[in-house]
């Protein structure tokens, strides 16, 4: 299989846009920016992959990729929608990587997109519940805040993790977001404000939870020889690994075995270790999630994720810069767009183009994205490692 | 890229199962049969791809592949949902092919699945309309019967195609289905009955339209060397090509440019010509569609598809055996399952295991699947060519 590079990225500002821009306009903006960044024309694009979750609630799901790519002149080529819940566009990115690594294509466009606002809450909940086993968890009302609330309780009990430590994740990520022009909530929040935010699922308050957002993100990838024709700063894909859950109802709720397995293979494929990672965009759908993932990704020992946040080790330019973009918590989480938005952040950081939130001398970045949740385990986990 | 083979297939009976079996049970049956047919164990499967459209209406979409594959012990490996409307599982099949051709995996399981009955009609229509440009066609009420009704009218006007010729497609496919134990409607229908069936969208009556069905179909594919370990009758994938529409509002409604383009590349990749095809499963969502596709696939000249049916040239063992399985019209059309179900039929035919509907000495088979429809063109078209 051939080496593959990211040669261009682009995204919309994430936000709350219940009417306009719609799916087409957001996708157009992200694709246009990524193609311009990559210096490619529509005729250069040989295939498209789109990650989008919609389908319930009336937002345009099935044809989102085709309609958005049409807006920038990418028509006729194979366009494939990938859907793996919140990991949809990291899955799409990986499928695109496989197609280029295989030698089937040289230049491929990947889009992640989601239109979440503007739906009645009931429809939104119904759509979100689709990411669980409907016959069991769905009917039990096991929504994601409930699941992560239980995980947080267990982490507190087993390792002494505190509500304050979780809240500090939100404070940090909102601070990072103030330096990100694409963020949904680029606002500082105080520890007190997070702790006093309305309770959603104990111990998780509103500001411990990522928002419902709209947005799109795109990337252009290319084979090595072709990448060099278009850009002087290709970013190498060292690893793109995906796993699914094992559906083993486990007694240990404080670790995601799926993340451990996926990361292990990704580190092996990339020939790097956790200590080599300069920055990581991790799937902080809830504050406890970031703490958990940082442990499962090998950045900190199990149980020490809370303390690491408290000691500032996850801030920009500290031990490992976690979610310099603001993460799902503050950059926002338009589910289908998140995977590629993480790739955008890695690319900007590795190129040294991240402005005030730049991680100094970033060489290697990791993106961790999870989708769906069932029987005590994730449905899908993607770990992607990029190198400048 | 490496040569890839189909080493096992299996499917459920298609039908109307509003309560049970559910998504998990149908998927389990199809996967189990395909894995048994391929002689593989769960540990042999390195990745899974699932084509499923659901998501609207409450049927399990996002996790369908994971939940179904879990039932047969396929867990932990990357499982990717592909969704391209009615071409979802032909897209999934192609993505699986790319991953094996790339050298990333040796053995991959592909599932197509759909649970369509049991939904209120309003929900079903809403889900189906998602396959069009919602802001334009969706709001205009451009449902698929309407689109194909217009196409039929134009074909009649331009080429003198008759309602009787269209009805003969339904008569033929229902006859073929009587020999297929997996068919939803294994019943003979008379020409008169088709012509007198309730009008849906002139000139298409109820029996000119495919039914709403439930069902699942699965296939196991493998690289050449590995395929030989598991089976003595590997079926070679000569071509797996996908295209999207060009969104060019065209004046000529009597041809799908997307099919012409996809087929052309598939024939080139497979190094065969239309005359070499012994049998084809084509996307006969409506009777006029089969006539149109037979022309666009190069089996007959443009405008002569109606006459060809009338003269019996598309019957089993005639010039080219079209939809020996009964096709979407009579085998049924559980949308996400259709692409892989077509592959099942090709494999059985090419192995000489198709019983009473066997195409004598079948060497090369073609599957044609289309998904979504927008701006006068298909959203997705897949053409797969297999050889025994």
C-alpha cells in the first residue's frame, strides 16, 4: 500500500444555524476551502467520501455528499456516504485513505457534514438513540449523557476523580476555543460556571456536555508523488485504524477497550509511542470522556487522567496538548463533521498555521473519534496519526 | 491491486415481516449462511461492511451492521456502514473489494440489510424522499414512481414502447421468481393482471412497481491465495465500478448517462463486452427501468428495449438472461439488501447452483444497482462483473 498525504483542509465555522446555511452551502464552503488550500481543481478529484449521520428528522442525509460536492464542481465520480455515528467522517477519511493507498485513486475529497439544529428535540433524541441497540438500550432510555454520567460516577469512585477535575476540561477547552475562529463557543468559562451549570446526568452539568452544532469540514488527500505536485507542505498519514466494539458487557466502565485496541494498532502502524504525540484531538463529547480517553490513549496512566488535567498537563504546550481546537466541548460537535474537523486541526497545527493556539514545533498529531455506543462499548473507534 | 474473489454468499427470504425477524435476526441469518457457504469462521473475518438505508422511521440503521455481525461472532474488527440509497450494499461490496484489493485485508464480510415494513406510510415516504434533493425535488413531491412515470411516457413517445411491453417485464420477472425460494412474490402474474393493476403513476400500475420488502443478504470476499484455501469454486470479481450523477438537467429522459458511464468503465476493467454477459441482475425498480437499463448497459440498442422484452430476448437462456432471480419487481426490494442480493444470484448462477432458474453454462454475470435520484440523474450507480 502506498503512502498517502493530506494536501488541503477547510471547514466552516461551527455554530447554530437552524435555517441557513443548509447542507449544500456548508458543504460547498468546506469543500471549496479544502480544494483551494490543496490547490486542486474539480477535475483533479477522482472520488469523494462523505461522513454524515442525518436521515432522521428531515435533514438531508443520503445525498448530502453528492449535493455539496456538486456545488464545487465535483460530479460524476464515485461518491460514497459513510455513516458510523459520530465517527462517520473519520470513517470516511479512512475509506478515502484505503482507496488512495490501494492505488485506485491519486486525489480524493473527504467531507464531513451535519445539520443538527432546527430539528424538534424529540426528533433529535430519536436520531441520537439510533446509535445504540434500539431494542435494548434505546427502549431503556439509555441516552449518551446517561451512559457517560454512569461512567463518571464509576471513575470518581475508583480513582477519586473529582467534579472539579472534570469541569477543568471544559474550562481548558473553552479557553482553547477562544483562539479558534471556527469554534461554536469561543468563550471563556470559569470553573464555578461549569460546576453550577444545570445538571444533565449527575455528575455532568450542561457545560460538561458538548453542544448540538451545525457545520462542515473537508480534506483533500493524495498519493505521495501527486501530493508533491500540489503542495510544499504535505502532511503524511502515518496510521488510520478503525475498530468496532466487542459487545462484551464488562464490569469495568472506566476504560474503553475499543480505544485501547485501536490506539495500540495505530501506534504500531505509525511506529510511534504515546510520548511522541505532540497534540491530540480526542473525542471529548463529555468532560469525563476526555479524561478517560487520555488514559486509554496511553498519555496518562489509568486513573490519573483527572489529576493530569488539574496539573495542567493537557494544556497547549504542556506534556501533551489535548484538544487545542477547543474539542467537541467548545469547538462544537456537528456529529458527521467532527472526524474531518479533527483532521483540519491536526493539519493546521502540524503546518504551524494554528495562530494563537499553535502547539510549538508540533511534529506528530493524533485524532481519536468514536461513534455509537452499545452494550458497554463503543460502536466504532478511529485513531488517525499524522506527521508533518 | 490484487485479484479478489467471492467465496461465499447467503440471504434470507425476502418478504413482509413487520414485527419479526428484526434487523439483528435477518442479518444473522444472511451472515451465517454466507460464512458457512464460504467455510470461514468468525476469526477469519478481518473487516465488515454493511449497506443499510434506514435511519428514518425508527428501524435500526446506524448500528445494523455491528449488531447483526455480533450475532455471528464477528466483533472488534472495523465495521463500516455505507449508505448510497438503493445502491448501499453494492457500494459496501465495492468498498470491501477495495480493501482486499489494496492488500489491507484477506477476508471481508459484506452485509446488505433493510427493514422496511412496519413503518407508517408517511415515514416511509419521508425516508424515500431523502434520496432526492430535498430542497427541490423533495418539496415538489417528486417521488420515484413519479420520476419513472415521466421517463416511461417519454420512452413511449420517442420509441413507441408500449404499456404491454413494460408489463411483460413484470410477467417475466414474476415467472423467474416462482423458481427462486428467496423471492418475496414467487407468483405468476398474467399480462392482463399487470395492465389492470391499480394505477400508481401513469403508465405504471402497481405491478409495474417493485414492492416494499424486508430482508438481508451477505457475501464473503477474499484475496486469491486465501480464497483457494476456503473454496474450490471462487468467483472472480472482474470489475466493481461506481459513479455518481453529473446533475446535468438533461432533455433526454430516456437514458441514464450514469449507467452508460459506469458500464463502459466496468466493461473496460473486466475486458469484456455486453455480448459476453450471460446474465444480468439489473435495477428493475419499475418495469420501464429494466427496459431503459438493458439499453444503457449495451444489451440492446437505445429504443429497442421494449421490443426485446416482447420478443423474449431477456428470458432465461435467451439472448441475455435478465433478472433470473425475479429482480426487484418480484424477488423484492429491501433497499439496503438489494446490491448484495444481486451478488448472491450471480454467484449461484455462475456456480451452476441456481436450480430451476439456472442460466445454462453461465460464465460471466453483471449486477447493476442504482441509488438515489436527483436533478434528472442517478445519485449512485454500481456495476459489478463476476466470472466463474
